[in-house]
């Protein structure tokens, strides 16, 4: 759509991005295929990915993009052999594989962002997908045109309507509570390597228009080692409309201590739409992980909320249990599943980065 048409579309209908805990139609993933993403560890990543897919399929359909259709039988066998919650057989009937070529596997950042219609009426689709521009995290990793085309490729397959947004935005750089509030970071969205020609006010206007939010809440810096310039899905996440969980570092000498304390102070000062403080919960940071002397962005905030479950990255340290207990308390109706992610985070991402939800479209009833 052209700009004027997009604006009319959003003015004539009320669309909003649901929270991640809203019911999912499916989850999109991209099978790992780029050895440069996991240098020296690529061979260990597909088995972890197979476990993620098998675990997800226990709770909801998984739609997996693969580079080569000829690989699909082997990949299905790998997933079928993966471990699942409770050791049950893998629900292979819930796993669909799509031959769509991509540059990389982090579909959270370039996949479609779905909005549901929240007003009665029949003058617009029940659901639309916003296609934000993707520039490889500020031009860091070269070609990204295949990734940038994914929303339209999926729309061709599944028939949803795509709306173009004239702004670079990655899905991991923001989080919503489904009730009109969005959480993001200054270090990423205000970085000039994304949208050098627009300012904070204009960025907020775009977020309001294209995601259906009313309020934008800003955190500061991201965690050490995060090549995305500070994605919020490594920092703080909504777990309910008025509850946010954030990571904190206890070691005063750690690089993450000061920025995470600053974010914690900001969160405690924030107010919800009723003018009341949010409930703030905390997650520990795992023990530091390094690759060739470079800090990796390991964080328990990079969890994914599925239907009936939360997939949490684990890092083989004592804080894994603390994080799992905390998330189980915050999501009492979901099973919290720990997925070993030391090899995944070698590629500078984890569970949330690998996934993108497709929420269930709403049932719209006309006004009488």
C-alpha cells in the first residue's frame, strides 16, 4: 500500500498487536542454515533447533521455513527424534515445512508482525500483518533482501493482508502488553543506523499507528554483547498487562550491572494507563559466556510464550533454576520448558529471536 492508503486503512479501522500470551494460530521459525551465524559451532545448532520445534509442536503448530525442499525429509526425521516434554512422541502433524529461502534464522526481527482488529464491523480484514523494513541490524551483516521479503512470501502462502511501514524496526526491539502499551529501548530505536531521517517523536507516531499502541515506554541501554544495539527482548518483557519482568545483575563489577540498574529504576518509575505503577519482577543474569574473548548476550529474558508453555533459554549454570522458578510463578497456567541455549547464543540470539507468533484472528461481531 502507498502511504496515504496505509493511513486511511489505519484511520478507518482499529487494529492492535496482541500480547505474546494471546492464543497463537502457529509459530514461525527458520531452520538454521548460515554457518557464519554460529562460527565453529554450526553443527551443534540444528539438534537444539529440532528440540525447540519438537517442544513447540507439543503446544501449537510450527511453520518452519527451509532453504531447500530436498532437505525436508531429513529435517523431519531429526525433529521426530528430538526430545519432547515428558518424553511424548513428537506431534509431527503440527509441523509444516515451507521452502522459502532466507539470509538468516532470526525471524523474530524480520517476520510479519500481526495486528488484530479490535472494533466491530465488516469494513476491513479481521487481521493484518505489518511489514517493517529490515536492514540487517543497522547494516552489520550484509545482504538481507531475502529476510526482508519473508512477510510477503508468507502472505502468498497463507493469504493474510500485508501493510508496509516506512520505518526500520526489528521484532525483538519492542514488546507489547496487548492493551496499548509498548516497551522499547533508546539504544536501539534511536540509533542512527536504523532511521537516521526521523526523530523520537516520529518514531513514536509510527509505533502508535502501525502497532495500535497508545503509550511508548523507553528503557536505556541493552546488555553487553548484544549486536542488535539493545533489543528489549534481552532486557524486559511484559508477562501480564500490568506486570513486567526484567533482568538484573548482582555483580557490581560486571559490565551489565549499571545499565540494568538504570533500566530497573526507569521501570519502577513507569506508570500504566491508569496512572499506577507496574508490578516489576526480576530475573537473574546467567554466568557470563564468551566467544573468543567477546561477551555473548545470554539472557533469561529471551523466552518465548507459546500456547500453554514458556520456552526459556538455559545456560548450564545455577541461575537457570532461579529463572525457571520465577517464570513458573509469573506464568502459573503454562509449563516452563528450559531449552539448552549455550550453542544458540553463540550466534548472538536465543529462543525468542528464533520465533515469531501468528496470533489467532479475532471473531468480529457487527454492531446492530
